[in-house]
C-alpha cells in the first residue's frame, strides 16, 4: 500500500444534514409461513394483505401461490385459493393482476379468477403459445404488455415464431392490431414504463427487432428499439427500475459494462443516453458470509422515499462495507444513509441454498407502516431480534428528531471533484464533532488499497495528484478511528 502526502486546504462545508428515520418491527403482525418465498404484496384499505409467491403454512403439504393475510398476520381462509399467482401483483380498478405461469391473470379481491380475462393459449383466443414467462405491464384500459419468450402463430399478419414483447387485449387475447416484437433466440425478462411512454428492458439479447442492443436497453412505446440509448451492459441483468422526470433512470440488478468489464454493478443511475450519471456515486453491495451467491450480491428494488432518498432492497449483507441485511437507504448522490444500520433480515435455507433477501416493500396510506417480504427467517430492527418474523414483516416508520431544533444530528460527508477526474482531484470531507486524525483510503476496482491520504479535523480538503495512476474506477473511503464513515466512487480518466 502506497501512502501519498497531501496538502490540507481551507475548511469545506459539505451541506445540511438530512432527516433520519427508524423502521422498527411491529410484533402484533406475524405470519405463520414455514417456507419458501414471498415475491410481491398488495395492501388493501381494510388492512388485509395479499401476498404472491411460493408459501407453505404449518401442517400443510403443498404450497400456495396467492394468499390473503389479516391485519394480525393470520391467513384469511375466506380468500379463494385459485392456485394462481407467484409473481408480481398490480392493482387495477376493482381487481388485480398477478404474474402466473408464463403470463398474468386477472383476479377479483375475493381471490376468484376473473374469467373475462381469458387465457391467450386456448379458444376463443388464438395465435399464442406461452413458452417462458417474463414481466408484464398493465395499461389503464386493462390491456397488457408481456415479456418473456413466447411463440406466435399469426400467419395472417406475419407474426410467427418466438416473440418477446407481446400485447394482449383487455380480454386476454393476442392483440392482432399491434406489432409484436422479436429478438430471435433470446428472452426479455424485466421491464418498466418510463414517464414518456418508452420502456427500459433487460434480457439476454444482443439484438432485438433487427437492431444491435445491450442487455439493458430501451424501446419506444410501440416496441421498436431506441438506438439513442446504449448502456454498454454485456453481462447480467436488471431487476428493478425507478425513472426520473428528467429522463434519467435508476437501475438495480447485477450486471457489467464493457467500459469496466471486471466491475459488477448493483445500483446505478443512467443518463438519458445510457451512460452512467457521473454525479451518482455507485454503492458497493456485498453478499457476505453464509449466503448462497452464484452471481454475487444483487439489488432487487428501488423505492422512492423522502427528499430524493431511496430505499433499496435485495440479496446482500453489506453496503459500502457497512452491515445492511437486505435493505438500505441512500441519498440522491449515492451516499449510504444511517437508516437500517446493522439491521435487516436473517438467513433462510431451503434445498441446500441459503437466502437472506427482501424482494418487495409496500407502505400504508400515510407511510407510517412498511411491509417487507422476501426469503428470510428472522428480522433485527436494531433494538430487538425477532426470530419468528419470516417472509413478511410489518415495520413502524418514524422520523427521528434528536438533533438541534428538531433536526437529525449531522452525518459524515464526502465529496470528490472533478469526477471523472484527471490530474489533481480534490477530496472534500466533513466529520462533525471529530477533532482527531482522518484517513482517506483509495481502492481500485478489485478492492485493493492503493493509496492512503492523511488529514485531521472536522472538515477540510485533500488534494490527490492522480498523475501516474492507471485510469479506471476507484473507491474513496473516509475513515474515522479506522471505521469507514463514507464512500464515493471516483473515475480516473486520461
């Protein structure tokens, strides 16, 4: 490890502190599930909760894919067990859609299937044969756009063979008025509608609808490829999206880009043209010991919270080296916030694989309660460990006002500029209330420590001369008493 001398310049105010939040377990809610996972939730006005996944209750020998739970967490046996479900839930008018075995079904809130939304596989619907399920999007009028990989047999209109973007009518049949899209021998998995009507997609294709694409790509409202959006993603896939009104979009998953082929990304913000937003410091997610990780840590969902902050869920144990078990909060610059520090879900082992993941979250109407679901056993909220909280947990949400004037106490901060940088780069830090030595440690894309810069005091700047440093992506860590307080991603270019 090389140590470089650095000049301490003037003090640098980093900015106002943001509010802090606590998320504590509500022990009056507890489901009795013994296995395996819950993938999606739908909270009803009466406090009941519809869950979709693969769920088994004590004493039963078969799994249920759709259940309703009372406000106490007890299973509501009056809810019709239709054997539908397992996938994503979307509310629509007085009914809801649920992902189920290749394509979605429409269901009444009693649990009974809405047979007016037919199966596209059987008469009177025609031309469709489901092969591999993916994602789905519901339009306001009940029409549905599905992904995956499905065979069409509409020789009259020329749609034959595998297709990956397919429109269904509000009755569930193949929409013969639309141009269905094909990428050949591949599948499109998860996608999301953007605010302008386009869709951002993830799949295993390198070509789609006759155009070269990346594994994360964008299509227009009619399904044609938007060639102005190139992410450079060549491996992995996306699991969650959050679009912004300026055309940027957050993407969660586990993927790599050709620009930095050895750097696995779990949460990024793409610019409107598909390049990484340089003002967003990409957090580092790690799975840690004990979890089954064939593809490493993965971020699943991105949920907008207050003042531009985000709640991220997934399959991970640490974020930027700090314990966050399946859930964390970051701000709009990518900084890890104190919420959920040392907290989250415990491991659950099934068929030899160990999970500890949160798949979805939903809030009640006034955001005073949050439900989390996933594949886990036990939840620790920082105050108490609840080993019987499994698969679905209800958390009470409260803003902390322990600082001066009702504000949360100030937190550590770290800013880098210019970023991307070349030559001299300024590292600005703030450690409120700290008066001793400060270290700024630099790690390369492989996690190796390459430089350590020395400073002292509550706040200041350190100048790092990057000449002679190989171009690439580096992580800057702000250390207080040997503990990492903040991290930021720095791109060095020449």
